């Protein structure tokens, strides 16, 4: 095994700082949404936090600053952001609760399966490309849903009606694809579990 593969960059790295900043801005998003009437700013902040979820991982590899703590807090930050965004946008009336619940249920199932497979010693599963597409579609649609929701239920403008119609197309397509991808992970998960167990037996 190469020295690079065993090196732990520790806590104080640029990627971990970015992850910490993203986590720290989540309460700011919640305050903007429920403590002020600046819902457009909250929507753009949510979109920015979702769009930057790749930066910390990219920098960790680029700067050779991969760390054990980073491997933990990076996915945690992503899940906290997704769950918080779903609940807050639904709470603000941006999307119906059934839509948020269907999206949240999928996220919780993926999280539980990931933890369960890791605990059972399963091998690593490669991310399905369509899974990234579905996540992008959902993380794009929720800020746009919020952007087309006005405080105090004020009437929507013409452009908001048009954007909301596009949001529903994007959001429903992303949600349907997310569940299809989840079903598609069943076979790779079983194979990863068998591979992991065989690897332990050969040690």
C-alpha cells in the first residue's frame, strides 16, 4: 500500500473548512426563510450550498488532503443539507408535503442502507451516474420551488408561474429517477456484501 493511501491529513484542511462553512450556513438559510421575508436570498443560498457539495471532495483529492474526519463530515453535511432543505421548503409551502416526504423517504433509505452495508463489511459500491442526475434534478428543483413561493402567500408573478411549471417537470422526473436508481442499487449492494464477506474470509 502506498504512503499516500495511508496518509490522514487530519482536521485542519481546506476541504474540512469548506465543509464546516457549508454546515454553518445551513442555520443561516433556516433563519432567512423563517425569520425574514428574504425568501429569494434563502433560495439562492440553498442552491449555492447544494451546488458546492462537490468542492470539498475535489479539493481533498486535488490538494492531497484526504482525511478520516472529512470522509465522515462531508456526507453528513450533504445529508443534513438535503433533509433540512426538504423540510424547510415544504414547511414554507413551497412544495406539498407528499412530495417532500417521498424525497425524504428515499434519502433516509439510502442513508440507512449505506450505514448497514458498511457495518456488515460490504465492499465499496460505485455511484450510479443516473443517481447523480436525479440528485442534481432534486437539488435544483427545491430552491426553484422556494424561489417561486412568496412570503405571506403573496400572488405569484408571471415568471414565477412559468418557473414553477418547469420545476414540477424537473422535480417529478428527478424523484421518479431517484426511486428507480434506488431499486437499481439492490443487485450491486448484494454483490458488494458478498465480496466484502469473501474478502474477510481470505484474511
